[in-house]
C-alpha cells in the first residue's frame, strides 16, 4: 500500500497503547474473545508471562506512556486481581494505566476508585445500564469507555450508542472477535463512529497487524490504537513505531 508523504504529514498523531490481558496473575494471549481458551502469552520481548516481565519487555521496545490492562478474572465475575494490579502500579509509577476491572455496579465502581490503581475503563459488556456511566462521568473525568463488540453487535446496554451525553471523551472500540485474529481492524466501524461522534477520541482495538493498519487508522482520524499480538510477534517493532513519529 502506497501513502503520499503529504497525506501522512497532515494525519493526526496516533497514540500507541500496549494491551495486556491478565488471568490468574499471568498475561495471556487473547484470541477472538474466547477467554476459556486463552493461553499464557509467548513473546519475543520477554521470556515470561509474568506481568512485570511483559511490561518491562514492552518498555524496552518503546517508551510507551500508556498501558491498557484487562482484568479477565474480574470481567468474568471471578475474584479480581487488585493485588497484582497494585504491584504493577508501584513497579511502573510513570505509566498511565487504563484498567478494565469488570465494573458492573455503583458499589463496585466506588470500591475500585478508592484503590486508585489507574484510569478506570468501563467495559460495555459488564455495564447493566447507562445510568452507571452517567454517574461515573460526573465523578471521574479520567474514565475511559470501552464499546465492546462481538459478532457485529454491541455487548451491553442497547441504548449506549444513543446516549452520547453520557460518554467520556476517550472511547475504546473493542472488536473482541478480531482480537488476536490477524484479520486487521474493523476500519468500516471506526469510520462510521468517527462520522457519528467527531468530538470523541476513538481508540481502535482488535486485529491490528502492521504499520499499514496503523497508517490507515491514522488517516481516519482515530486517536489511538491498542496493540498486543503484533508487538509480541515482532510485526510491529521499533522501526515501525518510529515510522509513525
């Protein structure tokens, strides 16, 4: 794919955010949202699936400023991993860590906020209704919304896409069935949402393969991209990250 230098020059900056999925204290390789089948991650960046080792490997690759973590145990309704997350907060104090801890009730949200472990990601798949999002946005300007899609459908409150007034400014578009798929991001969905919600910073997640995918997203005006598989297997390496600067 050929890009003119003029088009690349006028494109917006694309924020790259490494994403890790935690299950039972280990980083696992997410594939298509089938969480029962996730296996410990195997990465060219480190020799371990321990989260401190994985994050250190990512930071050796590039000085990322933001990290996304999904607490899969909490999202699935199991015991959360706050002890592990607290250790990561202490180990990497300079990182802006976005954490999806499976928030589903106001009580859970308030409990989580008291821990102060990172920016709260509210995943649509665990939200019971948009009321929680409305109250959260009023109390916490660091909130990030994750619109979780699977099979082409939004997981969560059906009216969420119609309640823009309840959205924070940062919104992840998480295409779960593309995660780890090597199929590319859902650019049609990203383009549609960019047209519908031009004042929102959209972050693409799921299926991103290489530099071409990142350049395409940047041309669409997407604010950022969450990356995992392509970083661990080397398809997006230091040279590709530098090419976006």
